C-alpha cells in the first residue's frame, strides 16, 4: 500500500510506529543514521521499494534533522517533521526547507496515520492537477509541453530559481506515452565528478551499485535537475550514452528496454558556461534541440491566488478546514513581485500556516509573512524589516499603510495605478505621500 522512511533516534518509538503501520500494510524503512537517511531521501527508494513519505525527527545522534532537510532539497519524497522538542523558528525553517508538516510528540498513531495518508495521496496526484494554468503564459507553456511530448528528443527546461521546473518535468512525463512508467530524478548540484558518475551511471567496481539512475530509468523518464552543474567528466559520459542510444533506438522493440526519455533543467545561461569552459559545447548543442522556458510567476498573475489556495488546502491538518484569505490578503498576494517565484510563494503560505491563530488570513498577516522573505532581506533590509518595516504584534496601522503604499509605488512606479489599487483618490494619495516626506525630512 505504501512505504514510509522513519528517521528517529528513539528505537522504541520506531518499533511502535513500524508495528502500527505494518498492521495497515505499510512498509517501513527505519533508521537513526543521518547519512543513511540522506542517501535514501536523495534516491527516493530503498530495500522496501519507492519511498512515499519520510517521518523525520529533528534530534539525531550525528546531525540535526534540519541539516538533513538542507542537504536533500532536491528530494521528491514529502517529509513530515515529528519532534519531541521544537520551536516556532524550527517549524518555519523546516517548512522553508520543504517539509510538509511539523508535528510535536507525543502523537496518536491514528492521527499520524491520517497525516501519512494525506501526504501519500498528495504525492500520487497527477502533475496535471498541480499545474495551475489560468494565465496566458502558463497555458502557452503547457501547449509547448504537449508538442514536445510527441517526440523523443531531450527537452531542456530553462527558468529562474523556483519557477517549478521539476513540476514541469513531471507534467511532460505524464504527457508522453511513457506516463505509466517510472519518473526518476537525478540532482546534479553539489557533486564532484566521481559522485556524479557513480550516481548517474553506476560503479562497475562495486557490485552493490552496478547500475546508476540512468539505467534504472530505462523504459521511463529521467529528469536531470540543474544540468549546468554536472561535472565535465560526467558530461562526457552523458554525451556518449546519448550517442549510443541514438544508434540502438531502432534495434530495440520492447519499450521496457529502451533508454529513458531525458528531461533536463537549468537556471543558467548554458552558452556562457560553454564560453567559460564549464560546459561541453558538443553536449550543449546535443541538448539544445527542444529548449522550453518556464515562465516566472510575475508573468502568471492570474495563477497566484489559485496556487495560494491550493497550498492552503494541502497544508491543512486532518480534520481542519484550510485557512481562508480576506480580500485584503488577496490584494497583498497579488501586489507582491515574487523574485523567488513559486517556491517563495509556497514558503510565504507555509509561514502563514505556522503563525496563524485564526481561520482567516488578513492583509497584515501576509505583509508580516513577507517581512521574513529572504528576498526582502537580500535587498538591504534587516531581518524583520521588509514588507512592513516593523516586526511584532504592536504594528501601528499608519505604519502598515505607509509601508504597503511604498511597496506598491516601488512595484508600479505610477501614482494613479497605486491609487486605483488602494481604492482612494489620486490627490488623497499625493497628500499622504507629501505628509510622509515632510515627516522624514
């Protein structure tokens, strides 16, 4: 029925959960070893098969659970953080590092079961359900994917950080005739030549791992995430494999034995990498047949609220209704520029879920969540000084109004447009601005 990776230093707890899940036909891989957990999360499968969900404790003998999340950010396995001691800061950090839920021990086994089932069902949803395409840009990109799915050539997905390249890769896989076969993910980031070659193509000197991810993906699709960071040695191996696959394509009739459909992604300008010698020109031209640009969120304004509400639904705990958005909250979401794209939007939603104390999200709630955006801080603001400029509960309403107006003026560069958004007269807005300027002088 499914497979759970349980990472916890409490042996009794592991045995108890393993027994409880076993009664429900759930396989469990349990460990207290951080390095083993990292390896399992990176590969997405173990001795019991494909891992559907990971339950991760924060406190482990060798390494903090947050560090495990940090080192496995390319994982495809959803993670539930379960800990005996944790702060709100830990919860926010865990969610920003991709954890789906952060739960305090002790936890009832039936409640844990409901959470795991919720995550498993989410993970098995088709990418087409997750892909939001109300905007023209998203619709055009989807049409490009449909066209690319009809041919066998590798597809190169180009886009800024956080635009959803992995989701686009899954969507492309589902659109091909291989949609019922496996979809494997290989993350090229942070690997030296030896590590990358072993993980991608295997190690003939080690009988325990003779096949790499490329060969395990035969008959299905292989998504190489961040091809621009693949070491030069491994680039050469990949080129050789592609050339051999081209030569043997007509000789193989059984689909299960055909080389994987390659989907690749990059946030880099690969031509510049060719020029500086970090990317092979022959591989660049081999992979450049079908380049598709994934649109950034700023070009998908019509999708923002639907993505937001979808994640509020996903993050609702069993038995709880998802948080609602007030009209002001919707305006705040629509008026932000999202330099971190969909990933930043999701992190904002996660912060709101962690800090929410009532059923409706207000405009001030959103602005406070934006306050902690790393992109806001990266623009020269101090921690806690971003969208609001003031941190804490005692935020003067006049200060909220001023900071929000400044945010809109910075984005639109047009007083008439900002007045329209705020639903006030243009002259009223000009008087407010003059008043603020005189206060600051």
